[in-house]
C-alpha cells in the first residue's frame, strides 16, 4: 500500500462523500476513486459501502484505518526527526574562548564531535577574558569559555569546566634559572605581562605586593594572549606567564615552570551561555559535550 493512498483512506473516513474528501485533499474525484480502488485491491475486500446517502466505512476499512493512522504518524515523526538531525548536523556554533584553550581543550573536542556531527560548522573567536562575556552578552557568539568572574554576570548562565593552572615561566637555558627560588629572586628580572585589566596581571602584582616586594620591571605589556609571546620567551631571558599545560605542547617547548612558592595560580574556568537565549540543536549538543568532560582533569 502507498503512503499517499493511506492518507486518502484517513480523509475518506472523515467525510460522507467522495466529493467532500476530494475537495479536502485538493485532488479530483477520479484520482481519489483510483486511490481507493488500489487500497481495496490490496486489502482484498471493500473498505467503504456506497449508497445514495454517501459512503460508510466497513469493518475491514476500520482495521486498515487503524494501521493507516499509525503508519502515517510514524512517517510524519520520521520526517520531523530527520529534519532536526539535518539542522543539528549542518548548524553553526559560534564559540569564543581564551586563545590558549584552542589547542588544549577545543581542538580535541572538535575531533570527537565531528565524528557524530560531520556537517556541523564552527566559528571560533579567540579572545581575552574582558571581551569574551561582552561578545556573549551582545549576542555575537553562542558559547564562551572564560575564567569565572568575581561577581555574577546578569543574564548569563555558567558551569565549571575545571581548574586552569597558570605558572611563571622561563626558557630552559636561562642563565639564572637555578637562582629563581623565591619571588624576591624575580624582582630584578624583566617580564612579558598581560595588560593591567587582565586577571593574570592582577594576580601577578598581588603576589609581589603581598610579600612586601617591589614590582618587577615590565619589558612588554600586551592585551594579546600570552601564548603569542612564547617564541620570544624561548629566545630571550625575559620571564612570562603561561598555562602549565602549554609547556607540554609544541608551543611551550623550551620553556619551564618556575617552582617557587607563589609562582603558580589556579582559577576556575567556566562555560557561559545566555540564560534566555535559544541554542540551536547542534550548539546545545556541543555545550553538553563540553560539560560532560572530566572536570577533575587539569586544563
């Protein structure tokens, strides 16, 4: 039996005449009669009784009708689900993140995600913390990975992704590396540091001020990601700040962590989204994949 013929049967059961059913379906009465003939031939018995008063469904017709409704509903549900799947697979995810998380967190997750959603598209914005939540609040991105702010950000929801380790670093061949045991040993060294508006810069200065030490001289101050200066740190005696995980990746080769007290910090990394915003199916799935990660692992 054809699906469109089953729909004819359902429509016929709702009308008392072939003419009324044909009008409801938008087909000719001749076309409707041919569909009914095919159904009755397949069933091997009449499905409707015809009289001067119109048509009435038979017992056999009611049996076929029961299954016809189930079949047509199943076909409708299949079409709806496939449409959702196509939307999810081909959807666009706008993600903003701290730059150094792209190779360590986002790229491995994308590799796994694309196995299940090969048609998903991503637009990734590497941005620094002060800009990230502004982009999200303005509706320019769907999801943001950033350090948790000290105060709640109105209109945004968030959940922890785990702790991020950041450390003071130097090149492995630094001539004074063995002497860097305390913060006092670092006050005469020249540094590459984030802009003063950045959380890491505030933490850095706080370490020295709380110890009653002068702030070290700054050779380079930038609002760019500290990862951009890793090659400079490798090729000079300048000191800097980098996520500890970067030192295990190609970008951090040749650099080492300074092991003294107060030379490392951990902060809570969070995933943010707009509380009242509507995420596409694929963005929602990607958000859930991020949150399903092992949050006990260091980022």
